[in-house]
């Protein structure tokens, strides 16, 4: 039934942008947590080859780098952002560089994140030299990992938290999705010879307790990720997953990807350790705009209109767990974040000066990603998200700003928060 549901949703056309902002409300500020665009796999061709009966196609970019297709995708996301902000009155129809200076762009120092932020910024403000703030390449960025270098305060606790979800055996996650694993194995092997490894025969665990708990699933996650990326790259059907990956078996990959996310990134111990620093800085940036005064830990200036932070699907998982959030984008499992997705925190002010926060998740369908569909022709999905303990029941689920601030503050581990140090790249 789940597979049939996903297949039915693949052809759904997402809703179009509202012609006017909500009556009596003005969009004042937007803070966006985005995911980078389509990239090359995180496992080398040699590593992937162990899991398949046939060689994988050559990569279009170095391991983990954004591909040309991904750059195109992120430029389209930038165009959607521009249209959305123009339509809701936050920027002018033809935004100039003075308006560009009111938006702060921050990215993880990894190439795919920096170039995703750059693609969005240069599309939103094409005539301007918009700085991209990021930590030096090759360094661990505490903004996205928490104050501790590894992003996990205590590997023993984090490892135990993972073991507590799997009965001490991480492969049980795959065993519980045996039918989906079988579908993926068929894609990987066809009728060819058996590969060196299967998804239920992971590498021996090694390292500290956290590494041992997560290790057995990591490569399997990389393999399903690599197959999804082939589909998202838009290759001809005969060249996608050796001609065996298509809309009928795509849901199995999505389900296995989300199972990994649910176990690891949505784990409360890991989520709070890794997500607190980023959430704190985003929250402080929102508070700075509302107060009109500079605040320590905020990104940008008090007069800014927007903040764009480019991170990873793990960041979405951390925030979802910390704030008890859930959403569904058509064609995806719950809480999935396809390449180019964004979590948007919008501050709206009514005529009496009261401010509310509206949270939503934006993302493209798999078909839009694969075919590089222009947002002018078919806008992405944008779904409102209910924030437990804060949201009203009215349209858009608005939260009183102060109530949202207190809720987010309570979710943050202050031990994982430190001052933000960035450079411009």
C-alpha cells in the first residue's frame, strides 16, 4: 500500500503560489534552512562496485561535489525564492544590490553547500556580488556539528541511543524492510553475478561505540543514495541504474533512505547535540530582526530581510526532532528532504504590530528534480508545518513569535552553542 501511495503521488502537480499575502499581514523576515542540490555519491566508484554486478557510470563531479545538474536545480530554487519574496512584498520586482545586502547567506564549508548558496544568491540578485559566509574548506564547522568537533558530546551515550533503537543490531532496520531491500538488490544485480557484498552483509563495525552503532548501515545508505542520485540526475531511462531503476521501484529507495534518517538524524540524543548550535544562531537572527538591535550569535544585521543557511538533510532531521515537527511532500516518505528542499521560518506582522512565525517546508517532486522543471512552469511544493505547543489551528499554523522563541530556546542544548566565526568565500 505504501508503494502504491508513493507511485500515485509522483504525478501530482504541486499547488501554485498564492497571488497575494494573507490579508492584514506583512512578511517581515524569512530564515531559510536549505539542503544542497543534486551531487555525486558519497562513496567512491570502487566502494559502490562492491555492491553491484556491473560497473557504475562515471561520476560527473568528484565524490560529494554538486553536479552541473544540481547547479541548475539550485538556480531554479533561487528563481522560486525571488518570485515568492516579490509576490509577498519582501523585495522589489527587480531587486537591486541594496536589497541584496539585506540578505545573509551562510553555508557549510563543503563545496556542494557553498555552491548551492552561491547559485541561489546569484539567481535572486543576478547583478550583485553577494558574499557567501562559510568556514574554510576542509574544516569541521561547529555551526552544523555542534560545539564539539564530532557533533556528539559522548560517543558512548550516542552509541547506546542508537543501539536502543535497533536492539543492538543495526541491520534489523534493513530486515524490517526486507521487501524494499530485495527490490534494491534486484536493481543492483539484475540477473548478473552476485556482488562482493549485499545490503545485509555490511562491513565489520569498528571505532568507538557510536561508530560501531552507525557503521554497519552507513555504506548501505550510501548505495541507496547513489541510486537515487542517478535518477535525480535525469539520465535516459536505459542509463539509470543499468536500465533497472524507474518510477515503479523508486519508492523502495526512498523508504530505505528515510529509515536511516529516522534512526540516526532523528535520534533525540544526536539531534540535540548536532542541531542546537545551528538552531540557536537562526533563532538569534530572527530575534535580532524583531528587536531591531544587534544580538550576539545572530547572523547578519538587525535591518536584514532574510537569512539563507545551506546545510544537509541531517539538519532537517535534527530540527524535526528538536521541535517535534512532521511533514509530507508528495511522492516522498514523511519528513523526507529531497535535494534543494528548504525549511522556511517566516515572520509576519499584523496591522497591530503583533508578530507570528509560520513554518513550512518547500521541495520539488522527483520528476521536477529529474527533468529540471522551471518554477515558472511548475512551482515546487510548499507545505505548512504545525509546531506542537506553539501553532494556532488557523490557516498556515501561525505561532506567536514569543511563544516560538521560548519553545525553540527550550529545545536547544546551550552546551552545544558557541559564537559564530565565519569567513567570506
